[in-house]
C-alpha cells in the first residue's frame, strides 16, 4: 500500500511539474525574458483568405523580451528588436499577456493585400491574435491567426509560430596573454 501511494504521489508530481511553463516554480509568476528568435512558418500557412495561398518563405527575427508581473497580470514586452515592416504596426508597444497557459498578443492593424505583379495593393482592417505556449525545453510554440476584414484578401490567415532562446555569446579568452 505504501509503495502504491508513493508511486502515485511521484507520478502526480511529475504530471504537475510537466504542466508548468518552462522555468516556472509553483507559486512563481511566469516569465518570458531574454533574447528569443521568433520563427514564423509562413511557407505552410493556411486559412480562408486569398493571402493564405500566396507563396511566402518562413521568416524569423531576434527580439529581447522583459516580463513584468505587477498590476495583477504578467506582461512580456518586446524591448529590443527590428521594427515591424508594416507601417500600421510601427511606434506601438508589442506586449504579450499571460493567460495562465500561453503568452497572447492581440492587435488591430491594416493588412496590405498583395493582388499580383503590377496591381495596386488593397489595404484592409485586420485583427491578429498570436499564442506562444511554453515548452519544457525553454522554447515556445503556437499559432498566429489574422482575420482580414474585406477586400480581395478577406478571410483568415493561420501561421504556426515558435520562439527559441538565443544563447548568449560566450566571452572570448584573453588574446596574447592580455587580461
């Protein structure tokens, strides 16, 4: 009986620990801080929009995140990284809010819809929601869904996403006996 109870307790502890975000300890606030390479798997995007079937390569950029868990919620903010290419996204904060399971970024913007070579783009309102869920290895994976309202690209575009920690650059040893 004691062995059964011990085994059951160990299995339950293992399941509980596996459900925690990477690096989390029971009672700790979640954290997404440091340098991460955000990968967007655009080559395999799906959805109902004409934009979902347009060819596009996967792409990534490195961003620095800082987490603040004051004011009753945890927010991971992008504090460094390249600016968004789309003008409607520039000069505004990029923040992910912890929902208990994932980091979520919801934002409204203007989609610039490509309609072909030499054809003027459509510009339509859009809303995106990106979810990044922590994995035990310290990375994150999720989905970025955009709903485009009207025009040639009306519909949804769904892109799988991931974020990988960028290891710090190791310090180089002194050169020629310098210290």
